[in-house]
C-alpha cells in the first residue's frame, strides 16, 4: 500500500510490504548490492546498470536506469545509517542529462512478524526540475514487489570465525587455498581455471564423496578487499545461472563474521536447494574455511 502528502514540490510517500521471509533475510535483500541488482529494475523494459555499490555507512551507490530510446536516468544514493534487521536510512538524488530532478531521504524500518517480516519505507521527496512524486510512487511500488520476491528466494547463513578479517579474506581470495576448502564436508574441487579478480571466474568441478561430479562456474562481479565479493553461480561452464551470491566479512572484536547470501534464480530452485539441505551444507563449507585458517 502507499499514500502521499504533497505540498508544491515536496511529498512524503510511505510504502509497506509483508514478506514471507525472516527479517534478517529481508534486510539483506534490501541492502546487499548483489540482491539489489536483481530487483532494482521496476519493469522488464528498464535495465539498471550499477556503476558503484558499497552497502556500508558512508558508502555510495550509483546506477543508471536505461530505457530504449530515452536518456539514461542517473541515481546516486548513499547509506547514512544501517542497523541490521531494524533500520536503514539513506539518501538518493536523481538526474537526467546533467539536470538534477529530485533529492530524497529514504528510511526503511524492519520488523519480524512470526515467520514473516515487514518493511515500512518512508520517502521524503523534494522534486526539483519536475514533479517526481508519481514516478517515485510507481517505482517504489514495483521495486518493493520485486524485492519481496527476491527475499523469499534468498538463502542466508553466517559463521563467526575466530581469525582476523585479513586472514579469512586471504583464505577465500587465494587461488591455491580456495579450492582446498570450498564445498561441504567430504567434497573436493578440481579446477580448470581460476581468476579471483573483479570480472574474473572460477571454472571447476565439485566432486562428492561418492564420486559424483558437479560442474560449476563462478563469475565474479564487485570485489571490495576485506569487505565483500559478489559473484554468480552457473551450472557448468557458461551454463544456466542458478544464483546471484555475495560474501561479506565483518570484524567482530578481532574475529570475522562471514555472511554468505544466495538469491536463487527461481522459487523452484530455492525450494529444491532448501530441500537438499543447502543451509546445512553451506555451514559445513564455512566450517572448512574456519579449519583452514586454524580457527575451527
């Protein structure tokens, strides 16, 4: 639902969604760049290209909204406050062909509701070059609908590893060590090629304890050293994409909280992954990471 209180160039718009996902997962879908890239386009006619994305307090996000035959819309946003699973506060400024169209303060509040959760978004909008209220209302309604669907097919898990962030990051972003621990207990990796830079890839087979081979292809997007990496997962080399994923690394008093998130490509793949124990297997993988850095 939505409503607005408009006076001349100023409007306060509010939006509410209830989502069938835990509140921590909903917060991650709202804030994590890899997830935001999945749901940001309000309609199939719009393509959103992210030029920069840093989901930390003080971090900035720059994107271009592209529609065939029309000038690009540039959106610059930034995070002012982030309280996990509770609240986010940010700003965004919209421009077209160098002309600033609007500026807004965007506040999102999150709450658990049983096994589901709720997001309440307030947009305090100043239209500058033209009236932007209707466009904001349409865009946020469509985006939040998309975001709810993304949250409902997102798998999220965490592990605190008793080693500093540089050590844990180094074990992940090292072409020799990553294949040694990646995968659940009993699995091994056979690498064809590996390049762990932004724009790089890892083509490999995961081999189960019974010898079953699972071809994999990871394609890397943003890599922010000792902070976050984004990647997509494919069924075999250049095969169908089955997830958009990210891993983040947070210092917790000298230890490292690793968060691994995966937005499955479809609801069916989400339910299949949950059914074969993706969370438990993912936690086993992070357990192997802890062991390789000597912090199990």
